[in-house]
C-alpha cells in the first residue's frame, strides 16, 4: 500500500529531525514546512500532530509545535534509571525465559542487523525496543515492565534526536553483539553477568550520543 501524503510528510520531517536538519528546540512552522515539502499545510499539520503524539515535538497553544530539546543531564538520568530497572528485569527473567523465548530474541537480533543495513531507521528502533521489552516481559513483574516500557519510549526519542544513526551506517554497530552477550548470559542462567551486560550496553548507548551535532548545509528550512 502506498504511503499517504501525511505519512510521507511525517517521515520526511522525522528524518530531517533525526539527521539534525531541523534543530532541536526549533519551531515546526506549518507554512514553511509545507513550502519546503511541496505539500499542503493541512497535510503537514497532520504530520506534526503525529510527531507531538510520539514525543518528538512539544505543543503549546500559544507557541505551536517545537522539536523537543532535552538537556544531556536529563538524558543521562533517564538512561541511569532505565539501566537499573533493566538489570532488575534480567535478574528476574533468567528464571522464566524458555527456549522459544531465546529463539525469538535471536530472531530479533538478526532482524536488527537486516534493518540497520537496509537503513530503515524506524524499524531499527522498533526492533531494538522489542528485544528489551521481551526480556522485561519475562520478568513476571507487570509494574516493572510498565516503567521499562515508558523509559524505552523516552530514551528512543533521545536516540532519534542525538544518536548518530546515519554516521553509524559507515561505522561498526556494536548493538547486535552486545545483545548477543546479554542473551548468552541469560542462556547460562547467570543473572549477575546479564546485569553487567545490560548496564554496559546502555552505558555504551549513552556514550554514543552526540549532543553537539553539527547542522549540515542542506538543512530543511523551517
């Protein structure tokens, strides 16, 4: 099925934000974006509403929509809390994961590699999140899974804003290997090592965030 015009506008604006073409904190001006994308203002307005719902943009009745602009301290704090909750999750999940679960986790890693190489940014983050949520779900603690899901949603927004996804395409993406390490620890029923692997994985993710991204010359004017 062909993407609707609103889908196209949404994807183009989201990619422009992720690549730094639209600066963090900048206002998403419907008229300027409509002109840049050669689309109607109504189409762009619908796309912006989706970005607000997703968390990539904030909306104020008086100021309109703007790209979110979290501080690095806020980002680090979210990842620190997420790491502690996910460490708790793997220590609990080690007692509940089945062979079918491990097969599903390995399948997700394979898909992660495939969509990364295919440069499918949205699917990449979706699959990455699914990996972590599957483990959290096997913790048998619904409250823990709920808060991990919330933090994953928030930190994924940060990665879209700051993580050099397109630069990683030219480098070595270590995430699949780190996921494999987590699985290996869980397969060995070594909860302590799994906790360490999760903490290292998320620490590596934070260290890869570029908070001083340079705006390219071909940025999308807003």
